[in-house]
C-alpha cells in the first residue's frame, strides 16, 4: 500500500471511531465520483427530518498547513465544485492531520489507543465560483474539530432542516 492509500485508510478509520462514539452508522459509496467518501446516518431523529444524513469528503495530510486559527488546505477544484453545491444531503470537507512519520499515527498501550493528530471540518456549501484552474485553498477553522460532540451537533442541526 502506498502512503496515500495508508492516509485514506487511516482517515476512514478515524471517522469510523468518531461516528461509533457519537452513535451513528456509516455508508460508503461504491464509486467516489461525486466527492463523497463516506456518509453518516442517524436512525430516527428528534427534528423535522427523520434519519438525517451527512456526507463527507475526506482528506488526510501530514503537511505543515496550520496557522494560528486555520488549516489551509489546497483542495482540488473538482472537489471544491462538488462540495459547494446545494446537494439534498449536506456535505462537508474533513481534513485529518497526521504526523509525518507513519509510526507516530497511533499510540497503543493496554489502557488506550490514541489516533494522532486531529480532524477538522468545514462546510463549503454556497461558496462562490472561482477562476482557479487546479485547486482552491480552503481555510478550515481550527475551532471546528471533528469530535463526537461536534458530529452530534451537526446531525441535530440537519435534523431540524439547518445546515451543518
């Protein structure tokens, strides 16, 4: 497996762990031609939308793209255009940051399994068109950590007809 495949598998595992703790199930499109790597679904719901869903485009990087307040991620133009549309199922971009050395991605002891480093999310829905031809640098707020609590809040907003 090459490094990009390892990053893809790690980011999927990271999201699976977050969704499991939040109490949601995942689905994976057989073909990713719409910039959707994973979907999250909640059974039932308390809002006006039952079984709300959220779709994710995952990116995993070890590059130094942090500044004080944002993750500055160069997103492929196709992904940008697919994520900014008004899709029936809301979509978000999730960027998983990992250490440079693969052996530092996890730490395991008898009492814990630690996945390193952190995932961040942003909704691009309604973003403007761009004249860029290859990619768009997305500023993902560092305050938008993709945690079980954050995922539950996103799903709850969707269940009431709001955006992520």
